């Protein structure tokens, strides 16, 4: 098992995990924003696969869905009622990576996520063992 898979197993066993650090949203150049989005999306797919390998024995699964429009790229991760969306919008030669997060009915939004914080964010989506 990978280190992340061990973290998922620990979370299912009731161990507390760190809360994902939240960073203020800020604009950056289109190339940097697109690069950040691709890196986040690629890592999200890898981590979702690892998490689901552990979650399948616990009646849970995280889904990953791409969201696109003419001026934005995004993806949504969902586990039961918990979800997170990471959206990168492009306008006027700038990009903005923003995160919207809902857990237990509480919405949080307009915060950026760094690549190294993505594993913690996915762990937040996971509830206790069913």
C-alpha cells in the first residue's frame, strides 16, 4: 500500500487528519494557471484511484468529474454529501484557481489549493467507516 492509502485506512479507522490549509485566491498568468490546473487534476486522479482501492471495502467511493466551459477548466470530487470543486477560470490574460468545498452542509469557497495540500483535501472528503 502507498503512504496515501495508509492515510485513508487510518482515517476510516477514526484517526484524525490535518485540515487542508486554505490560501487566499490570487490571479496568475494563463500559462501558470493552466499548468497548475493540469497538475492538480492529474494528482487528483491518482489519489482518487488510491483512495478508492481502500474505500471499496468500506462501502465508500470518491468520484471525479471534469467540468469545462469556454473560459474555465475544473473538476469535482464527491463522496456521499461531501464534495470539492477546483475551478480555473481564464479572462483578460489572467487565470484564477478557486476551490469550492462543502462538507456536512457547510460551504466554503474562493480559496486556492496548493498541490501538496491535495491529499489532505481528499482525506477531508472521507467519512468514518460505514
